[in-house]
C-alpha cells in the first residue's frame, strides 16, 4: 500500500482512522459505513468511539485521520479540539457536520485547523479528498492543518498543471449547434447527451446547459413536460438529465422525478435542491438513477 506521506505513520504500522460520535444518528450511518469500507480497502483499521473515550482510544496509536460526526452545533468544545490537536498535531481532523449545523459556517466562530464538511457533501469529500489521501497521501488532507484553500489550489496547479480553461469564444460546439439549426427538425434530432430541465427558472436552466456546451457536451433546455413529450418522438437516451428544482417543497417534486426516472431508466438524473436533508435522500432512495445535489454547489 502507498501510505500517505504526511509524516503521521510509523514504518511498522499502517495506523488507524478514528471516527468519533454519530453512531446514534441515522443521518451519519451511510457516510460512516462508506468510510469504514474505504479504510479497510486501504489496509487501515477504522476505529469508532464516543466522545468520552476518544483520548483513551487515541492513546499510543498512530492516527491517520480523525473524523468527528457533529449532529448539533457546539458538540465539540474548543478545549477538546485543542487537546486533540496537541496529541496528534499533523493528523487531519475532519468535522462532518449534520443537517442541524447548516448555519454554523456563517457564525465566524469555526475552529481553526479543522476541515469542515457538510453531511450532504460527504460523497464528494470522500471521492475528492479522503480517498486520495488514504491511497497515496495526496490532496487537500495532506497539507498542514493551518493550510487554507488558496494553498490547496497552488498545490493542485503544481501537481496537475494549469486548470483547463473553457474553450475560447462563446459559440457552442457543433453537436450543440445541430439542435439549434433551422435546417433540422427538432422532432427528428436525437436527444442531446445533457438535458437540462428548467423547472421554474428558464435563465438558470440555460446557464447550466451553456456550461456543458462549453465543456464540449451537447445540451438542451426543456421543461419536464416537453422532455417527456420528446421521449416519444426523438431517438436516443441522454447521458444525464439535470433538473434545477429549488422553488418548492421536495415532496412536491417526487411525482415529476418518478415520471422522468421511469421514462429514462438508463440516464443519470441529477436533482438540484437547496440544502437537501437526510429525509430528502430517503424519499428518493427507491429511484436508483436519481442523485441529489445540493445548492448552492461548488
């Protein structure tokens, strides 16, 4: 195994990944299980404990990373975090913040040297940050605890070269132009790879579609009804359907999403919601080709 090169390993031990709290909260069960599987797959022992036993568990062990599951603001005191940092100064500490902690980031009182991750973004965090770190010691978590986002951007640019710019000019690629050409009947043209459903804001839908065009993907904007109607007269299955739906209650969208999921079973459907909760994820769980993405997104 390629061990992380952040100076936190003994040569004869692959160390542990310590998870504290969250075992009694349903919203953390899926992230904790995914992290356990990832750690074991990298030859790392996941150790789970509760707050009162945290330091006894950590004592005498080489810790690769600490994950704190926080169900409500202030669950971990500054004294606890300072003591944790003294015991393991180079170990990355990740605070997985539950749904009740949404507004904590606006207080201005977040602890320093802690990587804070909203629970609704845990999949992105695991794939973008935790997995590279556990696999090869790279990425954001390999930086010192005092590193800022700017330091990570510098590291990424040096490691992978300059970030790819958008194609020059505002014109969409030829495959997207085909769907706008007056010489082609839109009812006969195949559905594009990216279908954006602008539920309530057509301008937002066009912006999302344009972002995909700039990345070389043919895209087109629909309403839910027009996309379902196009299914009957236009061939092909879109690679992805993006539904921008943030103006109503999540439960109101379920019938629409169920129709799209049934009509396009081979397409990935991304539903953009404002700050989705655990209950929202459970609501759409039976639709296996539907994924919830939180807005505002980065």
